[in-house]
C-alpha cells in the first residue's frame, strides 16, 4: 500500500517513508503552510528513507545534486536519494475512453485546466509538447463546477488525472474533455533506492 501525503499521518503505521521535493522550488522560503510551501519542517527530511526530487525534462544532473545538497542532509548518509520526472505521452477522452497521442495535438489551441499545488508545471509541460494553451489555474483540491470546464468553443479541454476524477461526476458533455496521463521516469539512483525498499519488504 502506498499512501500519498502520509508523512503527516503519524498514527498510521509505515514501513518506509519517501519524501518528494519539488526540484524547481526546492523548500521555498523554508516556512510551513500557510506562510510557506512546506507541510513539515526541513528537519523532517532527516527521518525519511528516500528523498525523490521531481525534476523537469531539461534539468541537469548537476542541478539535481544542487537541490539534494541544499537539503543539508550530509550527516544522514543512510537516506537514499535520486530524481524523477513526469512524462506526458497520451490523453484519454473522458466521454468514450479513447486514447490518443499527445503529439497529435501539437500546434493546436487547447484549454488546459489544473487544480494542483503547482499548476504551472502542468502548463509548461504541455507547452513544451508543442500545444498552444489557454491556461486555467485552479486552487489545489478545487471542487469543480460545470462553468469551470465548459467553454463557448469547440477547443479540446485538457485536465490532470487528479482533476479528471472530479470532472467525470459533473452533469456535462465530456466529448471535448481529455485526461492527460503521465508516467514517472526514475533516474538510476532513485530506481535503486526504491528497489531496495521493495526488496527488503519482501
């Protein structure tokens, strides 16, 4: 069982902990919510088993190492670390479930909607794939209404998987709405660190 945001649930049993750090923003200003981006203090990272740094496609290995070093974990050598990036390959129509390559939308104007902690990452990835965007950034965990999704045009509407599960419950025509699927690509260090955890569990 893998629990997202499990670090804050101290009553929940855990065998291992993996902390995910945004490779673009790092730890921000170092403050906890709502004054900063952190849900736990920096010192909490000294007690996890693996740190996974989410990078962009163009981030260098040197930059990844800079982010890890900025966490000041030099005295915690037992903590595994590495980086990963999310790659968008396909989009799935929420009306009929048909999947098409994201590349087939290259050069097209689309509505892009994201209710994430960092919507710009989603928008930047779509732009890098060659799409022309009308951006609609929503608050994290946004409760969608029809007016958030339905537009007076026939342009495709692209949403994240996180948002898709909410959108499908709305009483709207889903023919133009697509879920953007992503896969996580782990670098060798992170792949080995996670593999060691899985192996030790079995």
